[in-house]
């Protein structure tokens, strides 16, 4: 395939930048904003950990440093390109339906405003068009937000802890293993500009070479995936590595096996949620009710489980029907191609935003509060097994009573979609 030079897909979909820093990182933020051009083609939403008991001069201080317009965020505003919106003290700043929203809901990581809340809201609102950066700051705020952004296909970076005034937040973000880049502060402005406006041409020969490198390294064949989806995520990796041409990026892929792994992870779809489309899950619960009267173990498969929410929703459905004790006769198998997503699923730890679809009764019975997160309780977790499986090429899991496969087939070509549906059909018992 040959693509014409086009602007990054993220820009077309309305890229929004999220930045997070502590009050001590104000100087770092000022240096970053001072290097962005006046015509910067995306809005910038910022959370600073400011003392709510003191009047903030952050807007005035930052306005002196940058050619962008700086203002305090106000609810109901649609953010504009070339403008920086600062969360007011003691208010969470969120992006919801394309509009700014302010909230005084519970503190997150002892903070209000919370970087995690901002990043997660940008991820939910913009998906692959979300770009976030964790800057200098103490603590770990921003870490769960990074995970939310990567789950939805966005870009996440952090300031190099070695250059940060306070290294706690960047270090915590680095430990997730999900970041697209870790950069000295001086390099972040150029990265952001590339990410929102870079033009790249990919020839058919280069595209096929990239697919061959992926298959040789990971065993995954992406030739049957819709190319438009892969192109968008390829542009993200070029921006992350600072490559201005596809030839330069191919050189990186050939020299660094780890970058091939990162590209595979970028190509794989990781969007998931608990009880998404509640009516569908209610219908499923009624349909599986007769299985309670059948002898033997009920086997359920979440095919393309991403970070585990769908698999655990299946588990909750079966636990309500058959119990969750050690001898409860059911098992859920969650499979995906992305090892990074599977690590999140196996850990079974989710933020307040992520468990929003879980009922209060299920949350109380099957989850344990751990700091600012919710952990899947051991009794439920013991019934769920996660593993790697390629729906396009690996044999289906056998003898399944229930099968859930959502948000996956839409990324396959029509021919592969039909073949995959046939294979999934053979996984089910008559």
C-alpha cells in the first residue's frame, strides 16, 4: 500500500494534550510551554498540585513564559488549539463530550485536582487522539492516567526523572512500562509538535518490510488487519521515536527488537470496560441461567479481553449464577495478543473510573479497596485464567459454553472477519 502525505490522524480527530506536574514543577512547565509555537495546533489541559488555601499566580507566571494563551479552566468551555487551560485549585479538571468540566469529587492520590482524573478523561473522550505527559512532581499521580491513555491507544510520555526537579511522578510513570517515550524536558516540546502535525509518506515496500519485521519478531501477522487503523498507530510510534521518515523508523525497527515489541503493542486494540452496554450483559445473564441446572463446569471465553474488564464481567455474571467459592463450577478464560494488556488483566487492579460499570453489590462482594484502586478479590480471581491467543491464526479454545468477543472483529478485513467467526463458532459446544 502507498499512502499520500497526510497530517497525523490524531490531529484530524481533535488531539488534546494533557500535562501534569506538582507545584514545584511550575518552572518545568513554564520552560516546556515557552518552546511551543504560537500556532500550536492543539489545546493543552494542565493539572498543577496547588495549595487551595493560597491564591494561585500560575496563570500569570506561565503567560509571561509562552506565546500561547493561558487561562483558568472554566466548565462548559470547548478547548481551543493554541490555548493552555489550568485546573483551578481544589477542582478536578475533566474533558467530557468535548467540553471542560470541573468537579469537587473525592481526592485521588490525596490530590484535587488529580492528574489521573484529567488523563483518564482525555483518554475516554479522545481515544487515540489523547497525548499526555507526566512532568516533575512528588508522589505517583498520573500513573493510572497513563494506563488509561495507553489502553485507549493514545500517546503517553514522561519527563526523564534525571532532569526533573522532583522525580517521584515521572519515576512512577516509567515503572508502568507503558510509556511511549521518556525524554529530557528540553525535548518534550518538539515531541508534542511532531505528534500533532507530522507528515509521513509510507511506500508499499516499506509497509511490507515493517509487517515482515513484526512477524519475524513476534509471530503476529497484521496483513489482514484494516490498514487505516495500523497507519494511525504507526504515526504515533514515529512521533515517539523522533523519526521524520519511514526509512528512519525502519532502521530503528531493524536495530532494536524492543521497538518491534512496542509497535506490536501499539497495533493491538486494548479498549475495554466493565459491563459495557449493560442491556447486552443483562440479556446474556438471562441466556446463561439454564446452565445452573446442568452438571459439570461452565466454561466461558473472553476472546480479545484486552486489560481484563470483559473477562471479569463474565466472571461476575457467572458468580451471581453459580457462586464464587473454591468449588463453584465455572471458569473464565481471557485471551489477547498483547502481553502488556494481559499483565494488567492478571493484576486485576482498576481505578474508580474503570469500575464505574460494576454494581455496588458486586463491588462490595468481589473487589477489595487497595489505596486509590480496586483489586479483584482472590475468590473471584481464582476462577479466571489469562493467556495469549491470536484470533486470526491460533486454534480456538475448545468446549466453551459462553463466548464474548467484542470490539475486535471491526478491525479485521471482511474476509478475515468471516473466517474468525467460523473458528469462534467451532469453540462452542453444540
